[in-house]
């Protein structure tokens, strides 16, 4: 028992730089308090003292703001940082070295009596306000971004963000065949559209940016295929004429992607005058 307590205390020092000493951790960390109460409640639950286990869980919620059902299975070195508003359901299974932040919900989407809450693998990190709902597995080492809503399985070492949760980063990419695109051409058309797919943090990329980049890649692949077809046709038929496609002009996208439009000086003066004059009252 004391070995597990030592591990739980050390996990706080490992993951919270604000922790200064053991006394401070034991007296001022509600995540640790909730975990210790849960260890007791879970032992009672497994020995069929369910009412007493639920009562202890309720008392722990009053004291810490963290609700952990005594039926939930929690591994070693579990850490809840800040903790207020965390809810962990009855059939939740949590591996070792898992970290949760405030406002996290590990809930269910069914009223069935069986498995209805998620399973978190070893080393999972769940950001503040995230909701993981359903009887699926979040793979070991995965990260769930703040306020994400996850309703389906997450592979190991993946990063999930957004509503609904979308995978934006994986250690091992999918084995499916991908389009080979010249990065110079990709960047050129991105700049033409006023869109930069690379202006996003690599650690937490934007799912919309990834979708736009995939669209550009597909357009590039289609352009190259058409160019190859035109070359073959020109060799087969000497009368074939390869007409150039119309170029995309910057002015065609002014005000569409940026939300602003160019105005003439007269239009600008007219708008400023209208804003300066108070509206005429009609009684």
C-alpha cells in the first residue's frame, strides 16, 4: 500500500512543476485525494460492499469536485491535475501513467448494463474539458486535445482534437498509397489561393488545414495526369492543340478568403461619411 502511495506522490512531482514538497502534495492536491478515496471505494466495491463504496465516492466528490465511480478500474501512477469537474464512469478502465486535466468526462452513450465507458491505455493524456464517450479504446500514448469530443477508437500514439474528435498526428502513418506531389507546386497554388497549409504548429496541426492540403494534393495529381495525357495525344495526333487553362488571378479571391474587398476612394469616403452622420429619426 505504501509503495503505491509513494508512486502516486512521485507521479505528481513528475507531471506538475508547481509541486514543491511531499507535505504540499498530500494536503493540497485534490486529484491525489480523489485517487486515494477511490482506491478504498474500489476495494469495497470488489468485496460487494457497493453501498458503502458509493457513499465514499460521493463524499470524495463533495471534498474534491472529482467524481470517480468505485467500479472504475485505475492503474498505477494515475494523475489528475487541478481536477475540478472530472467524471469517470463505472466501467471505465484506465492504464498506468495516465494524466487527466480538469473538466474531463469519461462517460457512456448507452443505458446498457454492460461495458459502456472508454478504456484508456498506458500513458494517455487527456486535455482540459475533453469528453471521451463510449465503450472503445484510446490506445497507449495517445493524446486528446482540450475540449475535444471523442466517440470512436483512437490508435496508439495518435493526437485527437476537435468536435467531433479527428486524428491529426500519428507516429506511424497509414500504409495506404498517398499522392506524390511536388512540394514547390503545392506551395505555389496554396499561395495563389491565399492559403498556407504549413502555417500550423506541427505539434498540433489544424484538421481543416489537413483537409485543404489533401484537396490541393488531389488537384496537383489531376493536373499532372492531364498534362501527361495531352503529351500522349500530341504525339498520336499532330493536329491536336493543347490549350492552356486559364490562370487563377489574385483579384478573383479578394474579399472571399480574407473577408475584405478593395474599394475605390469614393466608396471609402461615402462609407466614412455615412458612419459619421447619425441616422435620421423617423417618428
